[in-house]
């Protein structure tokens, strides 16, 4: 899932390469959609409109993580965990292959239990 960040701050000059002495970079987010990030960008831009050395921009983060999630469920619909069971979360994994290896490990370890199920989630 793509996330968006609003990044910027006060810079040393209008070249916008180095932050001003004593200033730190501002990072706002993550935002789930571009429009939410754009609104935050507009807010920060307007708040610093009188400063020629302040600038903000929107960065897109499209990194992907894979998680193996599951456990023992109450019934074959696999919607609710069994009473007393806790959801297992393994990860994050950087590749689907690494997540698949963990999924196989957990699935094989619970193959005798028909109410145990694990899945790979991409985040």
C-alpha cells in the first residue's frame, strides 16, 4: 500500500539543500492517500508562506512488507479466533518468498489442526 509523507522545514537558503542551523526536518504522516497528504502540505505551506527559506513537499513511500498472520480459529469460516487463542503475526518480510517460507513453516507445524490457518498479508 502506498503511503504519503509531507516533508520539509526551514532551510539555510532558497537552494533548499541544507536545513537552517538548529532546524530539524519535519515529517508529517503517513497518509493513506494523496489528497490527505496534499491537505497537510497546504496547511504547512500556508503556515510558512512568509518565510522564503521554508519549503515542504510530498514524498511517496511505496515500500512493501509481507506479514504471515493467523492462528487457531473458532470454526471453519476462519473469521474469529478460538476462545483463548491469540493471533500470530510474523514479519515483516521484505519479499514474498521470505514470507512464503514462514507461512509454510507455520502451516506445516499446525497441519494436524483443521482450524489453524495462516495467510500472507501485503502491507
